C-alpha cells in the first residue's frame, strides 16, 4: 500500500509538499503540478482503508460524481488515477476557510452573508440534483468560502458518500447496510436507515445549517448518536425567534417547512428554498447583536459516520411520544407548557424549573442550615452556665452551721495568760520619685466573660440535741463558814 511522504512523486507529475488535513477515510495533501506549474490538492485514501473494496469504490465514485458537475460552486476535479494500488484524486486547491471554522469564530453569520451562502450553496446542490446525485453529508465542514481576487465564492466539498439516483451517469453505488452521514445534520429518513432517499434529504441538511448560522446553536443537540437521532425523529425544535429574539418571526415559518419530517411538506427544490429565504431577509441588515452565549460545544458534531442498522422499531414507532415544549414555545397551536408553576393560584411568568444539579445544591444548602440551627440550640441548652443546682438531699429547712464550743470560765482563769506580742518598729520606706502618669490607652471593648453563678448554700444536716448537764451541788457542811 502506498504511504505518502513529503517529496513523493505520484502519477508521474504531482510532487507532494505537505499534508493539509486528515479525515475519517482520507487525507489531503498540497502538491505541485510539475506539468502545468500550479498548486493542486491531492486526496489520498488512508492506508488502513486501502484494503476495503467498498472504500475504494466510494473513492472512485466521488471522482466521477464531481467530474459530472460543471458548476463554479462545486470543487473541481482535475485528475484521477491509481498509484501503487491506491486511488488518488487531484482537485483544485482552495484558499479560504469552511463554514465550520467561521461559525466557531463568529458564532452567527450576518444576514446578508448568510443569504449569499444559502444562494450559492443552493446553486451547487441544484447542479448535483440535476445530475442525479444526492450529497448525503451536507454540513458546515463541507461548505467552503473560497477567496478569489475579487470576491468569496461558496463551494461544496466531499462527495465521498454521495448517492446516485435513478438515471444518474455514475450508476448505483454500493450499499453500506447502515446509516451514512453526520448525525446532527441527518434527515429523519436518513436517521431511520431508509433506502428511499432523494434530493429532499439534502434540503433538510441545508435547513439545519441555516438554523445553526442564524441562532449559533444546533436544533437537535447531543453528544451521543442514538440520542441525537431519536430527537430528530421524535422531538420538535425550538423556533429561531425563541432562541434569538432579534430574528424576524417569518423565519419560524420558513424553518418549519425546511425541516418538516415529511419530505412532501418540504421545499420542492434547492432554488425554491433559496428564493423563499431571500424574500424574508430584511433590507439594510448588516450585523447581529448577540445577546446570549452559544450553546455548549458538542463533541465533534461533524464526524461522518457509517453506522450499522438500528432496530427498525427504534426509529419508527418504538420510541415514546415527544415531550411537550417549554412555555416559551406556546404560541404554536396545540402546545401546552411542560411544567406550569403557580403560587397562590397565580401563574409565574418566565419560570424555569431548576436543573437536577441545582436542586441537589439547594436541598443540600437547606439541610446544612437546619443542621447548623440544631447544633447552635444544643450548645445553648447544654452549656455549663445553664446547669441547674443539685437538689438538696436533706428534708426540711436548711440547718444552720454548728457553733464553736467556748471553754469554761474556770479553765480560763487557771491557764496562765500569755504576754501580748511586741510590735516591731515600722521600717521606713525608701522615697521613690513620682513618675508622670503614662498616657491612658483607649481600652479595647471586649465581650464580658460569663460570670459564674454564686455558690449555693450547702445543706447541712441538723445536729442532734445533747442533754443538758445536771446542776452541780455544793456541800455546805465542809464550808469554813
């Protein structure tokens, strides 16, 4: 298998210079045409895809499909060949940027520029549909703003998964047996894996691109392919004026027709769709005033996928009915608010129910507040200063403290009296020179410390009464009188 490197010469005339970009199935290199002395783009099938017969057949059919389209709004093919059993497509080299890159930078397109993009993209699609070719992978990454010396020209890229309709010059291609395209831009019939796909599938994809460029967000967002496909088949998108109030309300009706799930209710051709969009554009509009940030970024929403068939019931009746639209979309008939909220019987205007994450945070905060109040109450109740005095263990009134027993008078007389202690002469104090009073600092107010409760009288048990001694009798017979 051929492995491209810088300086490789292919097909005898194209010298590879450097790699420009890589895709899922192929890579694009910048090369020099040695015969015509011009710079070209060379598209090479990846090494791991070279052994796949279906991939090689798709590669060849892409070259044939683009070669059939003689339009300034479709990238031109100069040459096709096989080098070391590897197919190679030589195309014109374009200078500029694709719509995906521009939307990442500007978020939304100005209405005049968007009208120009829709008109020229519709011209390229009309040329392909007239040749019996359905692109099947129309997305911002495949719409290129090519710079010329005078103006920008919109060109369609990458017809690698194009489908040939009956009567096409390139014949019918291989059947992949799965879903082909980019999930966020697939039509409902593509999402269901239907084989009955015609040019109106490309019109749905163009409608999604217009919606994205108008509002700065996708009509059906999501990071997982089954989720996105289920939304496309069952749910209703938000009107452009509900997402961006500065848009004309006529765009709501236009988008309902451009992205109708029934192909028969869509526009009949790309030119009809372009004409209807141009009539809505207000005159003199130059720029947008963006009031809201764009939607959260989607994980690489432009990856072309070839998926296995999903169960038929998944996309054709097995899914639950679509949920009701929020209140802001209620101007449409037969639509009720999904979660009306009232307080005291009055409807709250502009209410939006918090997300599950916000509700968890709110309930957690409320639980913390309740726990804090409970802890504070427990500290106040069980603090040391609030304890009650212990109950008395003695019944009846409190007893007085026992008095000290005084010695008898006779005992005091018999005991010798001690001499009174002599007082020592007072020691004179040294004279200290008076110091001027220091400036008084302003006391810092402090919170008074809690004063302890005065001690309660301790109950004392009443001492039992002792019997009084009998009066002493005097023997008068022995008296000297």
